[in-house]
C-alpha cells in the first residue's frame, strides 16, 4: 500500500509560480531547488569557469524572480529560466573575452586566460600525448576545452541536449529555433569535436 | 526527393546515438555500416566521444547547492522587503502627486473656461469718464470678477462707437458701447455707456454713468 505522504502530489512549476506571484516566497525556494543543479551544470559547460557559473546561475534565478510576472506560461518556468541563464552566460562570455580577465581556474583554460584553448600552441613536452590523453580523464578536459571553442548555438544545443539530456523540444524552445535546427546544431557540434580531437 | 540528411551518414550516426533513428532510416544505416568499415570506425569514434560527453554531464561540480539556494533566497527576501518598503514609501507620494495633478488640471480648465467664455473673466461694474485727466476714449473702469479682483483704475477702453455728446459736443466723450479689455486674452466686457455729462473742472472723482 502506498504511503499517504507519497500520494500527496508535488505542486507543478506553474502552481509554484502562481504561489510566488501571490506572495509566497517559499515557493520560489522550491523552484530553485528543482532547477539549480541543471542551471549550474549548463552554466558551467557554457562558461567553463566555476566562479562565473555560481554568479550567473544565481543571477539567472534572481532575474527570473524579478521578471516572474512577465512569464506567460508558468508551466514553462524551466525552459524560460534556461533561456535567461544561457543569455546571461553568453553575455558573460562576451564581456570576459573583451576584458581578457585573468583565469581563476587555470587548469581548464587556455594559456591566454580567456577560457579558450589555443590549438595553435606547440605541444608541451611535459603534456601527455593525445593518445594517452584520449585514454584517460584528460579526454574530458580536452573535450571541455573543445566545447568551449564551439559557436554559441552549437555549444548550447550540445550542452543542453547531449550533456544535460534535456528534451530536444525544450532545447528548441530555449534556443528559439526548430527541433530540426537543434538536431543539426548537435550533429555539427559533435562532428567538430570529433575532428578537433582527431587532429591532436 | 531525397533529404540530404538521409545520405549524410555522420548525421545519421548522430541521430542513431540519440536514439532518434528507427524504421527504414535505421535499416539503411545498419546496411551501410555492414558494408563500410570506415563508417564503422566513425561510429566507434562518435560512441567514444558520447561516452565522454555523458561523463562530462555527470561530473560533480562540487557546488554547495544548499548554500547557494540559501543565498538566493536571502536575496529574494531582501528584494521583497525593499520592494514593499518602496511601495509603502512611494504610495503616499504618488497619491499626493495625483491629487496635486488633479487640482492643477481642474484649475487650468476653469481658468481657460473663464478666460474664454464671454463675461466670465470679469464684470465691468462701472465706467467713469475723467475728462480732465484722461485722453479722449479713456475711462476709469471698475472691474470685478473671479479673476480680476476688483481692479480700479485707468484701463484700456476702446470706444467702438464714439459719439459726440449732444449736450457737450466739444468734449466728445465716449458714449454708446464701450469695450473694456480684461486680461491677456483680450476678453472683453461690454458696457453700455450713457451720454456723458459735463464734469466740474479738475474733478478727480469718478463720474458714473
């Protein structure tokens, strides 16, 4: 027999949004709980920087809170939040590349400190060979750097769909494009990653 | 017409990895893989890469989500308080401004109405001639009304119809219809004058018609 507590249905995103609009701040806490891991994971893959990830994901929630009244379809809170997040991440990347900020997490970033791997750099003699890298955890690091180099749409589509396993329809909604376009972005991103890693 | 994507085997592999391929498309790819060892190698590379992508997606970010949530909610509460404080502080100001705006608008409308409607600016109570001190055609008018608060003195008086006084033709004082200009709009109050009468010399008193 089912536990009585299990039978109590969790409120939907839409219901929570209505509660927040009605003045129940605690309902927003539940929305944050539901989406903060996904938000952080997407932000991290888009920014490749932990500090920026924390700031941008936090800012995304606060923007969402401030603009909650403008959300036409409360049930679509998740995709809406992810769109805010991806826009903020994109802006952060642009300002970062403009300012050439010094890297705070050097191991994951290129020598120029702007978060981009410089694929034209001569290989470091102390670095493992590409084969060895590909065999181990370094492969993921290389992948992360290669993802960082992808064009924005391809990167967002790949991160949301292939890494975070978000439904294609939802990704299309966030990126404001068709599902077919998402498929193509994901494929193009994968192909570029494969070709880039093969060149190493 | 054949979709170009159908013959783009790498695209088909990408779809296959995502579980989006079935039916004839899946059969076509499988047949192709059987006869093309290079495509099998390509598939292997994509599979290997997807495994790494999956691992990246599962990677622990070592973020204290409870602390982050607490921080977000603290800021949310701060904004709520600030918002409601602002609302409380701003509301009386807005009400006062609204009332002031209504008063100003009402006053403006009344003013315009008074200045534009005939006889509303002021009412000429009396017009007196002062032949000794004034030029011909001038008069002393006493004007009262809501906007011209009991003005008394020499005002611009235009005699539309100047008539010589029959009793004293030499004086040729205004008679008939005298127009007294009141205010900037030139709104006038018309006053029917009577025939003027001879005034004592140096008489400074107003002479009432």
